[in-house]
C-alpha cells in the first residue's frame, strides 16, 4: 500500500479522531496542535463532564442542527452515536445515558475521555507536534503539496486534514486562523457568529435576578410577526440578561434576527402547565383561603423570593399588602405577568464567549461523502470550522467526532480514495 504523509491540524475532538482513524490505514500521520496539550476545549465541554453524544435516532439527531444537518447524514452513517459509545467502552471507559438522551462518561470527568483519545493516538504511533501554529497551506494546481508553520519551513504533505475549530472560547486556541487560511485558497466562508450564547436584556431588573435559575418554564421569542416557542426547560438570569439551556438552544436564531436589525423580545411563561383561567382560579382560591396573608407571602408559593420582589415592583403592588385588598384588575395583571414576563433583547453575547461558532467553511465547497475540499484536492475538513451547528445535548461533539472519523478514513484509505 502506498504510504502517504498525512497531517492533521488541530488537536480537538475532530482532529484527534481524524488522526486516529487515518493512522489505522497509514503509518505516517502527524497531529499538529498550537497549545502545549491536546483537547483544551474538550475538557470544558458539558461543564467539565463531557456530553459526548446523544442517543436519539438519526432523523431526530439531524433535526437538532440549525439549518445544515442533512449535510452530516453521510458522516453519521459512517460513524454515529452507537459507534462512538462502542469506541470508548471497548477501550475501558464506561458511559451512561442521562435525561434527554445525553451521554456522559460514568466518571463525570472530561479528562477520562481525553485520556482514551491520547492513549489511542500513542498506540497508533501518531506523531504529535505541540506549540505549533499553521501559517499556510501550500497547493499547486489545486492539489495539496504541503504546509508551513510559523517558522516558514515547507513541510511536504500528501493529505491535510484541517480541524482548527471556530472562534468561540478563543482562550483555548480557537481563533479562526484555519478558516482564514483556506479562504485564501478560494473557499467560501459563511460569516462567523455566536452559537449557544447568552443574551443581553434591556430591563435593569434582570441584573437584580442574577444567579436565579427558573425551572419548568417556557420561552416565546418574537421579532415582528415571527416567533419561536421553546420546549419546557430551564433559564438562568445573568448579570447582563438571560442564559441557561433554553436560551442557549435558541440563541443562534435570535442572533440572526438581531443581525438583521430586528427588535427582539422574549416572554417567560413561568407556569406553562396552567392556563390563565386555571392560574386565576388558583389565585382566587388562595386569596379566599388566606385573606390576611400578604401578597409577597402568597407569591412565594409560586416563585423564588427574589423574583417575588421583582414582580411586586413591576406590578406596583405593595408586597406587604393583604391579598383581600387586591382588586380583580390587579389579579388579572398578576396572572398575565406569570404567563408572560417580558424582556427586550438588546444583543447576543460575543462569539468569543459562545459555546460554539455558527458559520464557517461553506458546505458547497466540501464533499459530504469524504469531507474533502471541492476546491483543493487532498485537503479535508472536520469539526467546528464547517458550517454546521446544533443545540446543546451532545450533538455538536458527535458532529466533530463523526466528521473527523470520515475525514481520517478518506485521507488514509488508499483503496477507496487513491
């Protein structure tokens, strides 16, 4: 078999998996990483627990991607969630499935996942160059010839797999230089933006609620006549606005609205399980049962205490007022606020602080069956630098592993891709 020099640039999950898979076909695979260690962003995933994948079926999985999920169908058919689970469990890492089908290591530690990947790289004799930054990819007549690092020395290469990430969490090394390099080679780039990011709100009271988590609530985002209604889940108030799983999941679409200059608001339904009529009946019953109870103490049965104070301010109702003094019109306003606490969205958080990057190398310039560039032969892409992004829940990490696996196999398997 012909031995090829294969270089993988980027030591995140996509790059490590690409190097592992390529090395199962080829003996000369080198992984280049700009940091002094591999997997810096991987260690942060799932709040340090590493949400590896999601165990839902393929069609449901693809639906979790914002717009380009179908592009990944070939990669997922080649290497999907059960394959990823088998990969780690066969190498001694026990996994577990938690709520919403999310898959984690039993250890609840991301470094358990990283250790398996590092051991596999070593076992397959992948050479690793640390503290090295890619400066240029050298191609002649649209065929890969080599690459240059910052020392300006040309390194000959037969195949190059780029997995340099997006621009989110820049402190981990994701600064987008790979995207800029391939742009010079003629690849189209969909503008980069934040995905899975917190949102900044106009109202001052969101800051007074900082740190409060609201559970079992529903969100409705609106921009003109367009609306997005969330599932029931959690929201977190931050120092500048709102975050939490529901916000992060829908933040990309909200960011799209904001980028087009649209005014965006969100209504928080604090009691999605109850209709306005049911809520009103409940309040009437409580007011009748305990007529001398203060408004504040009555609301404590419905809301966190700090939110009760906020409610009193918005409604302009004295918190110590007895509930038997509250008028029908005031009660209707209370019910309306419980069903629709409104906030105006000023902007999304910066892309540097986002969990993932939206946008990237245009899918028009990538062959979905191989991950090879349609512009430069011998150049492959994997991971977050590709224009695909998904909800939280393990979907983005699976996409990184799957595209890495397919790129590694395509670059390494001379029988299929000679």
